[in-house]
């Protein structure tokens, strides 16, 4: 009889433990956590990232989980930064960067600058003097003023070039969930990043690196501009506001790696051009280039045969047996990476 009572007590204790555990999970991690595609922190280049640590975090859907806190100075060690603006209309492509527009990648060489009036069918474009010397920003103050959303007419026909030395002391901290948590509905990124906010709040700069239109009472919010992080610690950013830049009769080229500098975000990418660190896949799949802010892997657009997957969803993601769910970034000329987040992102 005592044995039967003891067994009943043990069963009751087990049931209570299960109930308590279930109650806790309903307030924190009741979403689908994709443990099979966890972020591999060892893939980040040690010489390019200041620190990577695990930390508790809350995601945009309320899930309480663990994130990698990645601190970087946005200085790639796997390739050089620049050049951006050529100095003369006689310079070849090696002296300048690239420009991304309407699906095309243009070399910003002397001929490009010389022919901008024809390219844009606007005679007001003339970004060089009588000797063929191109007007460029040359100080941190000029960089700041020329990147202002309300840039003055004194910077019309200037090539905007902000240098790494201007942001040498700038560090960035990113939170990426170690195990992605899939959202019920993807979070669209089409209206995020670049240009004035929909509610009239001005950004700090023309790339939207300023106060968000809405901020919860505790001050936490997702990063509305970052799309992901390359293995060298440089972030994949929201589309550059090319229309606003050209509308002010300025040009802010990207280097051959698809990156340039502003004083708030440091060095960052607007396109994947195949220059930053890539991880080759044994099965011929597109190379891996980093992680999205929701923890899913980011891969180049095309596989080793030059083909894009035919089953990409609206976010530019799909699933295979080897990699689980992951993204394929858009073509460099599109000035973008992915269209939405399938997973929840960390509140910063």
C-alpha cells in the first residue's frame, strides 16, 4: 500500500513539473525555434570583430531567448576600403568606386562623371572644373554637410567621399538570435531605411540612421536599417537613398565591395559584390556571406553554375536539407539584399 502511495506521489509531482514548465514557456519561447540552423559564431573573422558573447535578449515577437552580442568597428580586414570618388575625368575605373541604379552596376570612373549630364538628361550636372578636376568632399565637416538630408546648394555637383579615418573610433553592437524564431508572418522591409520617415520625423542622415518613427516606452526597438552582418563584421544595410542623393546633385559612390561610409553607421554595404569573405559550399550551392539579423544564413544570389534558386519566397529565402531556411541576396545592381525578415529580430 505504501508503495502505491509513493508511486502516486511521484506521478503527481511529475505532472506539476510539466504544468509549471508549460506555463513558463508560454510567456517566453512558445514560438518555433529553428535549432537546426543556429548561428555559428566561429565563422566570423576574429581579426575583424572586437568581441562575440552570448547574452539574454528579447525578440520583436516577445520571445525571450539567447543572442550573440557582436561588437565591431566596421573595419574589414579581408579587403581594403575605397576608393570612391575619382580625382579627374581622366581617371580609369581603378581610381573610383561603383554606382548602383536600376539593376545596373556602373564604374564610377572619369568617363562616368564626365557624362552624367547625358546619363541623367540634365545639363545641370557638371561635377568637375575647367581642368577636369572632380569636386570632392575633403574633410569630415564637408562629409557631414554633404550627407545631410537638407544638403545645401554649395554641395551641388560634389562627389561625397567620407574616409575611414572619420569613423576610426566608432563601434557598433549587434544582437542576433542564436537560434532563429520564425514569425507567423514575415516582417516587410520595403518601407525601412533611407529618406525621411513617413511620419515626418527627419533622419540623422540620408540613409535613415536616425530616430525611428515609433519607440516603445522602454526604448527598445529592432534595428530598422541593418539587414545582416558579414563575416568581417560589416553590416549589410538598407537600400541607399540613391534618388535623394542624385536629387541633390551629389554622388556618393560605393567601393568595389559595395560599401561606403557615413558618420553614423561607419563603413557598411549596400550590395554583395563577391569581395567580402565567402564560405564555399561543397555541393555547389551559392557561397555563404553572413547572417541576417533574424539569425538565418545569408548566401550569394547565384550558385557555382551562375543560377539563382527558382523557389525563393518573397523575402528571398528558401529551405534545403543541408542549410535549412536561408536567404539568397539580390543582385548587386538592385541596391538591396533581402525584402523581409522571416524570423524575429532582437530588440536593441
